[in-house]
C-alpha cells in the first residue's frame, strides 16, 4: 500500500493557465523508462514534432535524462500556443512524471507524504484556480506513481537533524512545525513580526538539547518558547536598528544577487558565456550603488538608493505572504531533501531569509501594482529556493547563518517592512 497524502495547503488555489513559464525555465528530468516510452509514442519523421534531439543525458551513469530546450528557451515539446505537444497529441498521462506533478511536490515525512507547491508558477503565486484540497485524489495517484516508478516512499528519508547531530523523529519535527505555523497564522501581528518570532524560536531551538524531549513535551516546550517571545520580540519594525552596512548589507545583497535572477533563456545560451556577466552583476549587487543590474526581465530601470527609499509593505499584502510561508512550513519544504538536506533550524533560517529578499524585490518592481509586485517577487525568489544549487553551497549557506547569528536577519526583515 502507498502512504497517505496529508497536509494539503487549505489556503491555496491552483489551475494551469497555460502560460508556458514552467516549460521555459525548469529542467524536466526523466527516467530511462520514460525516455523509451516517449520515443515509442512518436513515429520517426512525425511533422508535428521537432526532429530532435529530444533528450540529453543527466550526468554520467545516472540513468536520468533531461528534456532539451530550444535556443529561445522553450522545451523542445512546447507548441506555439504554450501547450505541451505530448499532452496535446497523447493526453496528460503520456507526459513525463515531473511535468505532470508540477507545481506540486510530494515530500516524504515518515508514514505519509506532505504536499508542497512551487510558487515559481505564476498561477500558484497569484492563487488562481480551484482549491488545492480538491486535488487530493490526483495527488494520491501521483504518490503511487512516485513510489512505483521513481522508487521513493514516504519513509525513504530520515527526519532532519536539529542541531549538532541531534536527531528528531518525524512526529516531533511535525510538532515543532505546527507551533511555527500557528505563529504565522496569528493575525494579531503583521506578517513580518510573526516571522521575527519564528526566528526567535529558531534561536532558542539551536541552543536546546533535544535528546530528552519527545512527544507532547516537544509541543509544550515550543509553545512555552512562543509565549516568552511575545514579550521579547520588538513589536514594531521601527523598534529595531537598521542593519549594519557591512555585517548585514553585504551578505544580504550577495544572496539577493542569486535570488533576483529570472533566466528566461536558461537553456538558450552557453553557461560559460553567461558567467562573466553574472560575476559582474553579482559584484554590482554587493556594492549596492548605482543602477540595479537587469538580471531579471521584470526589473525596471531602478537605482539601489531608490529601492532603499521606497515605502514599506502595505498591510493588505500580508495575506499573500502568509499563504506562501504557511505552504512552505506545513509541507516541510524548507528542510531535508527538498532544501539541500538542511537541518531543521538551518532550513527555517533559509526560509525566513527569503522575506527581506521578497520585500526588496517588491520595492524594485515599482512599475507594477502592489499586489502584482509581491506576487512577482515571490515567484522570482521561489524559482531559486530549494532548487538553485548555489544556495546549497557551504559558503552561501554560511551567509544565511551569519545573518541570523549576528541578529542582522531580523533587522533586515524590519528594515524592508518600514
């Protein structure tokens, strides 16, 4: 029997709007079996399909393949009307599993699967379509396919460690996350303060010996920490000092240089040729002066100082951010295999660190209405979160740890919320 699917995002809606964005920016990885099946479906010389090659090997001896992309950036099977040519001809069931599952993720959590979502999909970010809860039957089917064809099961991953190699059980990880989700759901505070509270819980969690805590003791302990943080965490963003120009500003902008990118032609140009431009753009982000490099086609012509002077975040945008962080938390999409095998606390810090990135980008997208700008910012950041290999590098992970350890992360959250 396959493991059940739980924790569907109740606040989230989604339906495919055939924008083709995922077919242009995501790398579709398929198995050898899927490759042979698709090749068997399409007759040689079929005029409705390009001549190929359709697949490229994904590393030596991996048994995996990736769908090739045209020079313009689109998947080789993407049609002129933004439809999948395989689905159009043979039905949705004929598509590669990775394409069928998107924008959902099935995350192993011991005795069940949790459901995450990729907010890099514009329809997810904009909350367009039917309630995700209605897709439960489809997701149960996907979980069976995942277990059968990809060889993964819900108990295939060990629960993420806490700190210093301390191991928590899956139920105890879920208990910690449940309390953090309750903090994010508490609309008695602005969203930015809710995440500063979560960051304070993470700080205490890193200092705690978890070996003697399990079961309901975990819930009681984290709830007690939550109560203590109510008085400790400053209530208003103005109550915190600005981030330090060196200790806060430079690491933040180094991370921002990664998160701000939106490669529309990810597969259309040589990576080697793009590298000098990326290095130069990264250096300009670190300096934080002059015009913001156009590393994203949605970025207008804007200067760093104009972004810094822009207004804080309107309160009506909190609901969109709340939805984003609740989905990431409840799905466990922030730690373990979905996020470079990070520990529980490191994964939480990396998730919370996306908030100042999103708030900065929302200000930079100044030519768009506020609601559209925050959706675009979330979409841009989530295009990298848990997926861009750079964010899994030790020195990049160290930047996040440095910001949190020195108290600069909470300052950055407050600063870009003012």
